[in-house]
């Protein structure tokens, strides 16, 4: 069993929550920018080709942010598994719940993986 100080778990939880919030805000900002580009082009009667490069670039940015969000889900699951193998198993830090396919998790329990994060 891993011995993790509660204060350490609290810091990790806060940093995780801040990271998830930052990613979500970035996705929202990019989505708004995408809409603004289309609205501005329409209001200015710009030909479609004029804004295509900008729109495509913002869309690629959204794709990258969504991929980063997927990586964050994997990170949270890995950290949850570490916590479950520690003295903090029964401690709730308020981290986001991630229930997904093949995890066996519900919204009220930590996700499980098919592998041991510590031992591979």
C-alpha cells in the first residue's frame, strides 16, 4: 500500500480540477471564436474562401484540445488507481467522476482499468 499524505492528495486534486476547467474553457473559447468567424464573414459579405483558412485553423485547435481532454481522462483514471492502492483509498478529494465503457464504473465510484498502473 502506498503511503500518500492527505495534503499531497489535496494538491493533486486541486491541480486536476483546475486543469479540467482550463481545458473546458479553452474548448468553449475556440468554439465561440469559430462561431464569431462565421458570423463576421456573413455580416461582412465575405466570400467563403476568405475565412476558410482561419476557420480550418480554429477547428484544428478544437480537435487538439479535445484530444488533450481525452488524455486528461486517462490521467485522472491513472491517478485514481494509484489512490485506490494507497492509504487515501477512502478519501474523497472531489475529483471529476469519469465513467466510461469497459471501466465498470458508475458516477459514484472510481473508474477501473484493465491494467495495474503501478506494475504495468
